[in-house]
C-alpha cells in the first residue's frame, strides 16, 4: 500500500521560511513526477511545484524565485523549500506522486503565514 507522509508545515511570520518533506513508501514502480499542491480556504487546489525524475522543476508563477523543489530518488522523498513567505501562501499543502501511471496524494500539511 502506497503511503505519503508529509512534514514541515507550521506557523511562520511573513518573510520567513519553511521546508516541507514528503516521503513515499510502498512504491513498487519508479516514481515519475513528484510535486506539491496547495489549497487555501474557499479556493481550488493548485499546483505549486513539480519535478520530474530527471530533476527538471516547474513552478507556479506566484512562487517562482521563492520556492524550490528537490527530490531524493533513493529515498523516494520530495522537498519544498519555501522562502520569503507571504500571507497569501497560507494553505494546506499536499504532496503528489505519480508512479506506474497512478497518482497518489498525501494527507496534507498546514502552512500558515502571519502578516
């Protein structure tokens, strides 16, 4: 059974930093894409950043230059370094993994940025 365990969320002041981690277990096939989505209250879930197995990242325009995604293929783990956080970054952040043609989601971790 595939399981994604996220960590690193919390409360931070505007301008601060947080680092999210997501470790995948129970994966049988190699992981293609790993990424992070977020959902703010009353809004749709949106892509924040994604990274392919070869390491090419994609970012939402709203986080470019502030957030950085990376992955450790040996550990089936993806990270999201979030710098210069803004109040509008407040949301539940979800890890996403694509493996064997199927998508898997983490349970979500809350990020709250106080202004």
